[in-house]
C-alpha cells in the first residue's frame, strides 16, 4: 500500500475530528487547546504525506520545523486540561492548593524541557522507511536525530494516567483513561519498530477522540445543570 494513501486517510480523520470539535458546542478554552493539538497532528501528517510523494528535498525541510514546535509547545498543556476536568468533576484532591500547584509545575517543567530539547536543540536528518513485510511502500522522511526519547511527552502521559483513572472513579467516564492508556501502550510498544511512526499517529487519533469525547461529556453535563437551575 502506498504510504501516501495512509497519510491521506489520517488527514481525513483529523479533518473529521476538527469538524466534530465544532459540533460539541463547547465554548471552553479546553476545546481551543484540543483544536490546536489537532492542527499540530494535521500538520505533522501533511508533512509526512508530502515526503511520501516528493521525498526529502531542501524546500520541504524548512516547512517541517513547525512539526516539532507544535508538538513541544502544545502537548504539555494537556496537564492543565486534565486539571480543569478534575475541578469540574469536583474531585476533592485538586481543590488543595499544593495539588493544583503541582499540576502547574509539571506543565511548566515539561513545556520548557520540551521546547529546549525538541526545538532549541533540534537536529533534523533523513530517515528511510523500508517495510520488510512489503505491506507498505518505502519512503524517506525528515526526523529528529536525537536518540533521547521525548521525555516531556512521556512524562505528561504518565502523569495524566492516574488522574484520568480518578476521573473515571468519580464520574464513571472511563474513556479519557482508556485513550491515554492506549496511546501509552501503542507508542511504548512500537517506538523502536520501523513502522512506529505510523502506529504512533494512529495512537494519537485514538487519544484525540477520547479527549474530544471527554470535553463533550463535561460540556453536556454543564448544560444539564444550567437547564435545571
């Protein structure tokens, strides 16, 4: 299968999720953060789509850099999104000043580390993908040369998981936890594989759907409360 088709499918799914975000009816800052994250995913797959068609020409390198800026600049902010969900669910623990401060501290540390490691120290090279199973066509793409894993992203995901579980226990809404768990397992089990970047993008779609549905859940709950007042 040509990888151009795979990335085109991903882009269509991203566009569909973006359209879905405008049907949720939320006016919270959270929905705009999720749209920004979606835009980053859409941009990332658009660059991969172009690489599957044109390879790795110099003109494509310059417009690839925003991929890492968007990823490092937006993803750590999901910690604050989870804090907002927990507060709306009236989780007692996050009402404590030191717990809320911990969320802010984790967000700041992950954001600054991610921007330093993934943007300031960024070195980009080319990487070839050759599928030994012959399921996908081969391609060359631009990739970060650093061998250090995206620690900020990993830590953000790990920090989110127990709190998403708390949210499940308090509200009965399990999908944020399952979505965060899914992307953690997918990325962890495929990161060293040649097709890891394909699986990782699929994991991002699953996680994003969970985030959007969680926002819809809380938005609908808020509307019900207002209608009953």
